[in-house]
């Protein structure tokens, strides 16, 4: 199975930091955010990783290269003008699907977590497996409901927040092109058909969406977190 890191956003909430540096290359704990992901993926057993990029994407390729120093093989999906999340995945699908699996892992490039992706297993009766977590202070209402049987629904009590980590099957994107828009509506349509499963992560997770959160994460990691 291959993995994809979503790294094409302009990082507008991170300005002025992202005016000259793409958000995935911003540093926390002495290394770029995307390097944390690459190290986690390598430890989890992944070897092939696709990274989409647009804004200042040449800097990402220059910094990471072939991926050999991480023990990985990196491929790049170059978007030019950034696509939305579902569109970016559709554009990258030919690079993500191989003879071994119709499933692939997707990770948002602007998060940090201690979640171990090596334990994720494709569900037999679904098109997506989402990792959910408790709601942070900046997102108190959450995104989705995780039922006792593992189904994920749009509505329900005790909403949780989508971490940006998921296993996805290629059929989730059947009939879509790279103008498909955001991933959320695609997932919600699959939820309405009972085709999305989930699990809860109770460890650490950070949506590194603002300079303040980046600074807090940096301090946490430098303290040995």
C-alpha cells in the first residue's frame, strides 16, 4: 500500500511565515512538519509516498528529493494551481494505485500526531476508514459521529474531529475528476450509504493551522514530547 501526504495548500492562516516557505517545510522540534510524517511512515512500514504540491512546491522537492535519506521512494503530484483535497487525490490516483492494493493512506501535511498508522487495516465493507479524535478548543463541535459498531455518520451525539488521517479505496472517487472539490462532501456521500468506518485516537494530535499552534508544538517537541 502507498501513502499520500497532502501538501498543496497555500497556508494562508500561517502568513507571514508561508509567504516565502511552504507550510510543510515549517519547522517544529528542529525539523520540517513533513519530515515528521515521512519518518513516521517509514517506521510504519511504508516505502512509497506521493506528495502533492502547488504553492512553492519546488522548495518541497528540493528539500526532500528522492526520499532516499528517509528510507522512502517519493513521487510528486504537481498541481500548479492548488486543487481541493478530493481533486488533488484524484489527480494523484495513477501514482497511488498499484497491483498490490486499491487502498492507500492519506495524511494531511499540516498536522502532527503520535498516532501509529501501522495498525490501520482496510475494512472489508467500506470505502474509507477515518481516524477521529477529541475536539480541540478551536474546533469544539467536531466533524463526525463514531457509532459503537464503527460506522461513521455525519450526524449524531458526541461528535469527534477528523484527524486528517484516512485509508481510502479508489472506488470512493469513481466518476470524479481533479475538479472534484473538497474531500468532505465525498466522504459524506459515502457515509449516507453506510460505507465509512472509523476509529478513535486518544493520544496527541495537533492541527498546526496557525503560528501560535506551530510555536506550541515546537516547544512541546523541544521538551521531549
